[in-house]
C-alpha cells in the first residue's frame, strides 16, 4: 500500500522534477558568477596586493638614492629595479609569487616601470596638476612615483563575454620621498662642530661646495693650519657614544672605530642610538683634548680609522691594534666613488663618504653642548692619497660641505618644540 502511494504521489506531481531542473538551469550562471567572484576576485586582490608591495619597495629604494646630485635620478631608477631582481631568488613577483614583474609569462605581460621624479610631494601624489606635469631634474628630485601595470589571469570570468581574453589589467601606484627635517636622528656619527655663524639657521655659516678642514679641538699653542686646498680649519669634538653595557664589541676603542665605520649602532636604549634636537651632550670621556702640538687622543684616532674604512677596507698599520677590527669592517662596503671632488653635484657614490655632524651651540670639552641641528659633509680623500691620512696632525681631514640632501637611516619628528625649517630627513612612503 505504501509503495502504491509513493508511486501515485510521483505520478501526480511530475512538475516538481521539472521545476527543480529549471531552477538548476536558471541558477547555474549565478553559481558560475559567484564562483568567479570567489576565485577570480580573490586572485585579483592577491595579485594587486603583491604588485603594491613591489611598487612600495621600488619607490622606497629609489627615494633613498635621491641625494641631490646630477646622477641621483639615474641611481634611483637603478635602485628601483633591484627590488624586482630575481637574481638571488627573492625578487618581487605577483600571482601567488609565480610571475616576475617585467617579464612575459605565457599570455600575460607586465611592465617594468620607469620612476617619475618630482621636487614636491603634491606633484608626486597628483594633488598639484601643474607640478605633476613637470618632473624635477636629478639634483632637485626629492620624491619618486612608481606605477606598476600587469595583466592578471581570469579563470571563471574567462567564460563570460567580458573576459574572453582570460586576463585583465591591474595598475598600482606608490609614492615615496624624503621627509621634512627630523628632530631626532639615529645611526649618525658623533662628530660635533660649532656654527661659523649662529644667526644663519639654514647653513650655520657654512658655504655649500666649500672645502673645510675638520681638526680635533686642541689647546695651548697655535692650532695646525687648514689642509691644502681647503678654506679654513673647523674644530670638532666627539660626543659621548660609548656603550659601557655592551656585551659584544665592548672595547671602547672598537666602539669608536665602529661608529667611524658606520655611525651609531642600533640599540634598545634610544639615547645610545640617537641624537635629539635641543639635547645636551657631553664629550666622549676618553676623547679628551690635548695640546695643539701633541698627538690626538687614541679614541679620536680610532674613530678616524673608521672613517678611513669608508674609502679602503684595508686596515692601516695605525689601526691594526684595534680589537676585533676585522670583524667590524666585514659587511661594510667602501664608497663607490672615492674621487676628490670640488662640487657635490658630480658625486656618484653610495653615500658612505657622507657624514651627518651635530651642530652644537659651542664646543665645550669640559661641560655640556646643546644640539642645534645637523648638517652633512662629504669626506674628501687626503691630498695625494686615495683615503684619509690617519697620521695627520690634530686628526685633520678634508671635507666638502653639502648641506642636508642625503636622507638618514632613521629618525623621528619628536624632540623639537617646533618643526625645523631645514636639516636632513628620512625616506618615507607617502602613498
């Protein structure tokens, strides 16, 4: 009886099966579109994020090379391309890391972008239409815009009329540049100089493209004269940078050398890694001043040995006794341009020769010195040599004043009562 009832029910309602079939037919395209959204859109969002990461990396790398020279934009463009290099197996790719940007992958193509350079952030970001139409020349460039375009694959959308090519175009953009002047700078040198003219808040009396002699402050007698081919001798001191709590490279002479090689090392104690605007600092305790006709103190010599390593990583005899000197110098390349220059615009190096000196209210070997700001100098090779003369009386070495065009490694805007009008900045991502 039950069996006959079930058969009867089926025979009485054949339209139910037909309706179900019709529903499947009607909803099939909907399911297909939903699958397209789930798979293709997810893949597109992933590819877009990968392309944005690549564009960001390119922009940041390029901005770090905007150092105010005639070859800056060329070096910046080359640095941007390194972010895409797969020579080491780690270059930026997209589509789950399967496609190399700038290369053709089957039916898909992507462009290796040429960065655009600007002298103002508004032009680079696109807020200033007039500025956007005029790119800056190499020396004036402070911001870079990178646009990456690439084709991404379609799977389910490729079944629709709109996606018959089975691919779609993606475009992302990144803008990076040199920030406003920083109030706190980390990783810089501990050289301190006094202003030539304290009323000049832009250059403190120093003149761009002028060669000076930096000589360690001395007392008694007549100070040694400026070196040949320099205009005048500027005294300097070493601010306290000795980390007494260090467990590695703990020797004081080694630390002075290390700071000369690469600036203050990172430290969880910010006061040991950074200098701050309006901060009061004292002399490095062992870097005492001596008579002008005496040999400069060992700490200053060790620091000078570190500066010399920026030209040549062969340790001079005068520096060979520094503990762990070979360990410190390992991994720090020399400058790619070690030539003697009369103008900074012609510099083509990697900024290893650039030092960021603290400008203090007055040199005071026996008390406090207040930091007024920072300015940068390009170290010149000693006359007739390819590096610095470690044995020069009074620890003298030649420099070229360049202002503050080179972005520093790290820093912040905290520490100022008001925003600085000039000084070095750091590389930041604007978009």
